[in-house]
């Protein structure tokens, strides 16, 4: 309901939605959340100085919080619209979503990628970035270079996370990544190319259609080859 309302409110900017791709629930996401919870509950139950109700309260409260985190991570959408993309999740009132219009995407920078769990190892970003939606369990998605996070933030009054640091391309613009969930990223890229062509953005459309799917490695030396817009890694002796 909230997503539909957001898309309706920004219809003049985005146009009609064409498809929605959820990050999805993955085994890695479940294990990342469930294993620490199980260990924490077990330790809490073994502590001798607590009665019956403290462990129950701890189990329920932490369980609710972790379920909330899992649900919101799994439901994070990438929405392909007529004039642009909507990405980012809304964990709480005031948290931002992002609107990236097609004319803001650097032609040739949008590529479909697989093995996206290697994205951070490959790029080694300087910190957490709201524009890199590489969630736990993400295996595929789209990489591109686009506008500043502040320019794409909706509502514009929303504030970025304190640890959010934009990752820069060689031209100084912002690097973005969005999960396509279970949908092959090549399929989503083709849909974006078609929408961009209908908007008259032939350079973006041609370059996106010609971009092959890249399987990411964990070596930063490969990033310039695999992820357009990122600078090559300087040799260690420089």
C-alpha cells in the first residue's frame, strides 16, 4: 500500500510503473539473522540468575525485531517505471526512497551483474552507502553511475544514514547498485533499455542493450573491467 501510494505521488516524475522486483528472502539472510538469535537465546537460558519470564521476554522481543528486519530486507523493491527507477526500502516514517530518472544514468554504466555477494569485496567502498543496496543474500542486480544521493532522495527532507558515504565513479558521480531479486538482471536491464528508448534516450538504450551480464569476482583488480565507471586499482608500488 505504501509503495503504491509513493508511486502515485511521484507519477509525474516516474511515469507509470512497469515492473517491481523484490530483493526476496534468501537462505543466507535467514542464517545471518537466525543463528545469532538462537545462540543468544541459548546463552540467556543458561544464565543462572534469571527467572522464567526474563528469557521469555528476551526471546519474544528480539524475535520480533529480527523478523521485522528480515521482512523489510526481503521486501525491498526495485521498481522500473516509464521514466526512471525507484529503489530503497522504507523501514520507518521519514526514511528515504530514491528516484533515479533515466536521463540521470550515465550511458554505458548500467550493467547486469551476477555473484553480487562479491560486490563490496570487489569495490571496497569507503563505508556504508545508501546508494549501494547490496543486502544480505543479494546474488544479482544492476550496477550504474547516476546522480547524487541527496538529489535522488524522496522525500527530499529525509536525512541519509550517519554512516552513509557515497562511492564515486571516475567522473565524480555516484555509484549505485540495486538488487533484482530472483529476476535475471539481464531481463531488468533490457526492460530499462526499452523504456529509455521510448523516452528518446538512445545512447543509454543502445549501451544498456549491448552490455553483457558480468559475473563478479572478489579481486579489486577486476573492478574496472567488470563495473563501468570505477577506476582501476593502482599497483601497490605506486
